[in-house]
C-alpha cells in the first residue's frame, strides 16, 4: 500500500506541473475506494459518486501543492469524509439504502458470485452498525489504512482507533452471527 501512497503524491505533483493524464491516473487509483468509503456515510450510491467527484474537483480547482504531513491517500480520504458528512447533513440524513452491492462487487465468474453474496451479507451487517464503526471498518479492511492513518482521517488518537476497531469488529461479528452467517467465514 505504501507504493500506492507514494504514487498518489507523485501523480498529484505531476498533475500540478501540467500532466493532465496524472489526474486521470489518480481517479483510477483512488476513485472506486473513495466512492465505497463515501457510501458508508451517505448511504446512497449516486451521492457517494458525487462526493468522489467533488473531492477530485477540489483538487482541480485548488491546485495547491500537497504538504506531506500525512500520506496523500490519507489526505484524500479525509477530504472525502468531510464532503460526505457535509452532504449528508445538507440532505437532512434522508438517503436511500440501495445500491452498495453494485459498488462492492467487482469480480467475475463463480468466485465473483461467492464474493457478491459475501459482500451482500457484510453490507447488511455493516448497515446495522453506528457510523463511526462503519467508517473505521471500511478504512481498515476495505481501503487498507493503518490505525495511524485512520486516526488522521477520523481525527482520533491511536488508542481511540484501536478501541473503535475492536468494538466495531465485535459488534459486526455479533450481528452476523445473529443473522445466521457461518462463523468459519468471519
């Protein structure tokens, strides 16, 4: 993952120097992951795509050099989180709960069907969790963030992140077991 983080900062620097294809590469590198993460907050696939587009639009409009206080990926996810929360508040928390299955699944064939079913079950369990638990689990297990990076995105200390992840995993496990999900897959 560190290679991707360095690549993101390098691509953004190339974009600032006039390489338009670098922005396209940034969108390909982070677009899907940002959309899935935004969905955890806004719970609507179209709105999640809007959040992702707004996040990249901000990069285009501001054109400021990236200060390496954190990894580029962490900066991008924090910006997307802020935009998603703002959108969620503006919309009065009235977002639909359909469509994530289209965002989560990206594999083909029989293996893809198994992955699709597993994603659907995990999605249903995640939707029953509090927002902070969903965000933390997504960042850790879907986006591959370290606890330190999660802390920067969620504006929490390291101990708070570890506690949050522990509680979130425990809650999700209980929900999935209650729903009949087989333990061997957890």
